C-alpha cells in the first residue's frame, strides 16, 4: 500500500445459503428471491457494520445453486459459486488476506466446518444473527 493510499475496508463475506436458511420464512420456495432480500438488507450492514466491527464494510454475498442470478447492488457485491459455496468463501478469504494481510476479514456463517476453515486462514467469524434485520 502506498503512503497516500487508504487502507482497504474490512471485508464481510456472507454465506448466503447459511444465512438465508437460518430463518424458516419460506425461502425454499424462491431461493433467488430470498438471496435478493438478504442482499438488500446487507446494504445497511455495509454502511453501519456488525457488532464489534463498525462500518463501512465491503460486503461480498456468496450465492450458490438456485440462488445464483442475483445481481449485486451498490454496497453489496454478489459472488456466484459455480460449485461449493463454502469453497468459494474460502477462496475469497484466502485471496483477500493474500492481497492485504492486515485487512480485517469477517465471515458470516453458522457452518462449523466453514468457520474452522476460514478461521485457520486468519478470518474472524460471526453468526447469521449479526446481519439479520
């Protein structure tokens, strides 16, 4: 990073399938629609932050399967996983920390295995409630 360059915003990577699935609100009838509703709610999260990590944040929402096709919006980048969403999340964290090791990286998921995988890379983890309205 050059002397006059601002440090990158903290990165918040959201496990879309896990967060959407944490609330039984009929999401299974329209997975893309559920992902889009989550994406829209994450705009405010990008601005205000989450408990313990104030905003602004760069937000990446990872979607997979039938939720693919949701477009990004200002403040929230949508990342489509062509295979495993968990693998895509690990790749995002690995790349972000390789590019800027000092950059805070927080993953939102309740998935124990994923929490372990990204934690081993140096990311922090938090549960779905931290981003639900």
